[in-house]
């Protein structure tokens, strides 16, 4: 490892190379640098007295291998586009972690058996970070003759140097290098588990802890996917709530457009986003609707973007001075045709938190979905119309979410807050109750991978949002629901009124299974294999196992429900215990064959796509039908 230290004064020093696993410590020209011998390897740098560290750049190198896949530093939104190794060498050379896309500072490479062969990253505070792939070089040809993989992780950037909050009182900065290699330790299993280990070690270093709210694990419905924002209204919402409650859905998101023109309207339509008042034609009595939904047993969750101010918003003149702007002072209209309040200004952050609180106090909402931080303009605010009390937009986002979380919980202690993975990771999950993997309509595979990535650091992962084609059969619906349950909280953007009775039966059955075993879904899923083809939720009384690829099998160690999330018509199961009975169920939960005793060992049996095998023991372990 090489370490490059840049000071706010402009001075730059290089230290190393260091051999990770060997302790080091020295003083050079009033710089003090130390490296611990145990993983994760603590790096501490103290600059000369009176100096401030602007950035720490780590150059990490490992031997080249025949890798199978790459999971690059990412928020979980786009990593699947770079998972093919050659594509990553070509197109994954630069990345940035900043307010509009907070990336996990970790590179993961899997070997030919699918297990992680190499992982290199930095455990440190929440700061803007640049990532560069240095080797192999790709210029006129892909040059791999150096036989090495080298990456640069620069903590603190030219645009956003390390904030003062990242330094101790003496100006020193301490971080940890995370390194896993197959050569040293052998295979490390699925990338899900390594990304989770990195996240847990980050939590341990910074004393972070998620808050698990059971209500936010109950199934969601959202008005987004199957409707244009112009088409949502109180009648449509109420119709889907009544059907959804019968299916076991409890959380209902009233999404973009409830206040007027939404993001899917033509670019020539000025947006009034930012006033956060219901469109009287769509929702003439929002407070009454929310109260009615609550009386039915539903929770109303409202979509909002607290930082967004549209050019047609009534509040635009009052908030203009708080908007992100260059030195000219003219606010920046983003690609999505709205302006953004500045997160580095205390007054602007208070305005945003005020929006969040007012939605509860004025309308009685049971939760909120905070969106569109990923569309914050990509420039450093230099507006002459307001002051900056912070030097990091990312820290500003964290402080705003923290303030909004504290204040909304003073009003409603079990308030549901859905964040999105672009502003996720372990530093920001404490300010939400679930983290959305957005967005992949009519793309179940991408939806699965994105939600799997979020599942690595929080069990409260939620997809964005499952819907169904007009020709989808009940089996298709079942396979989609199983894939969703395998990695997170079930969530739908589907018009429930259009579903067939059999498809509704499929959803109802799987939600009942989910509810009966919720203790397992409140915890992280476990990956049984490196390809994430078999995932497992370990509930108090049974396992719920998801078999997602046709050529895979699974093991059973105790009472278990094995769900066929593939289109294979036969499942192979290896029962590690004797004395269980098993039954085969249809995608709607109907028993297809009388329960039979199984002596243990391998079992191959016919199961329809979307169906399941239920292994039961004593009566108290039986799955209800």
C-alpha cells in the first residue's frame, strides 16, 4: 500500500510502500504515520501542527487473477452494469461518492467458484471519495502484463476536501484498510457476505446501529409504477388499499404527482414541487383520506423530496436565496427541472426538516418516502445569497436526515421512513426504517440484484416496485414474489384491481407465509451458495429457503419451507435430519399431495414453478394452511 497525504496548504507527501499485516510507525518532517498489524488495518496520520489534511489517497495493489465477477464501489444502483470483468476494466475506471450517490468504498472480485477472491476498501467516516482503477491499464490495448490489480481510493476530493469533522483535535485522521485475499485466507464465500462483513465492521468502528421497526417490514404498495402521475387520485388509491389489505399489504405509498404535475410530465410543464400541498382535483380531502385509511388498518406513506423547489412553486421566491447556485447566484435548474436547497446551509436544512414534520402534523401521514436526493445538482454551491456552516454536502445530507428523523419521531414514534440506496450505506440507514433499491420496473433480475446489494447492509431492503405484465400467469406472479421475498420486503407498484383472482390468491398466500415467519425476515438473509441461487431466512421456528435458479438444490436442517423461485418443475433437497414429513404446495398454497414421511437424505420431487415443499416436524412447527 502507498499513502498520499495532501494538506489544505497544497503540500503533498507520499508514504510507503507498506506491507499490510506488518506494523509500521514513523515521524518524518513533523508528519506522524502509523499502521496496525491486525485487520482491519488502522491507518493514523497526524500532520504538522496547525495544518489540516485535505485528503488521504490509498493505493492498494493485489495480484491479478482469473476473476469471475466484480462488485465495484457503488450505492447498489448501477454495479450490475460493471460486474463482467472485461467491461469493468474498460468502463469502471472512475467513480465518485458524493451527495447524489453515496458509494460503499469497497472493491470486490470473485473467483471462478463464485466465492470472493479479493476485496479492498477503506473503513472511514462519511466523506466525499474518489475511486480510480489504476491497473490494468486500458489505452490502445488492455495491458495485463503487470499481473496486478491496483486501485486508488481518495478520501476527500478536490471539490470537497476532508471536512473538519473527519479530523481529531490535533488534526490527525484515522481510518482502516479492509483487505481480504484468497491467497491468505482461502475463499470468502458470496460477495453478499463480504459486503455485509465490511458494513458490520464499519458499524463497529463508528458505533452505528439500525433501528428495526416491524411495521416497516410489512408489505408495501406504491402508486408509481402502473400509473402516470397525472392519473393518481384518491379513488384509485382507496380501491387499491381495500384490495391490498385483503392481500396482506399494510403500507401504502401515495407517490409523485399527488401535489400536481409529476416528474413524468412533459419537460414543458413547470413543476410546482416544493409546496407540498395536495392537488385539489386529485386529493380534495387528503387529511380525511389518511384518517380513513388508518381506520381501515392501512398506513398512508407520502412521497416527498424535501430539498426540491420547482419554478412554479409558490414557495420559490421565499426559498430562492437558499438554493444551490454558482458564484453568479443564479440557482441551478437540474435535469429534472427543479431547483435544490443547499445542504451546507443550516437554514435550508431546517426548511427541509420542516417539510417532513408538516406532512405529519397537517395530514396525519404514517410515514414518508424521501426521494430525489440523487438529482441534487452536481456542483459545489458557491451562492453569494447564503452562508455555509458546513464544508461537505454529504455531511449536510446526514445532518438534515438526522434532524428530520428526530423531529418526526417526536410527533410519531413509529413513523415509517423509506430512503433510497443512492443515499444509503450504514451511515444513513439509522435515519430510515427501510432502504429502497430503486428503480427497475419490468426488470426482475436487476430488481433482485439491487435489493440483494441493499440486503448486504440492512435486512430492511425493499424493491422498487414489483408489477406484472398483462399476460403473466399465476405461476409468473409467484416466481416474481418469491424472488422479491428472497432479498427484502415485498413491495408492489401494481394495479391490484387488474389482477386475476388466482394471482391475488398467490400474493395472499405468500404474504401469510411471510407474516407467519416475520422473525426470520427481520434478520439478514443468508446465502447458501456463492451464486446467490439459494437464500435463506432463519425464523424462530423454521427456515424459509428460496431456490432461485433451476440447477440448484438446497439443504434442510429443521422444519423448513422451500420455495421454487425458478421455472424448474422439480426440486432437489437434501434433508440433514430424519423424522420430518413433507408436502408439496401449489403457488397459491394448496396442498397438492398428502404429507409423507421422509427418512432424511436426498429428495427429488415435482414442484410447480412458484410452488413449494413444506417440511414439518411436531405440530407446533406446522405451517398453517
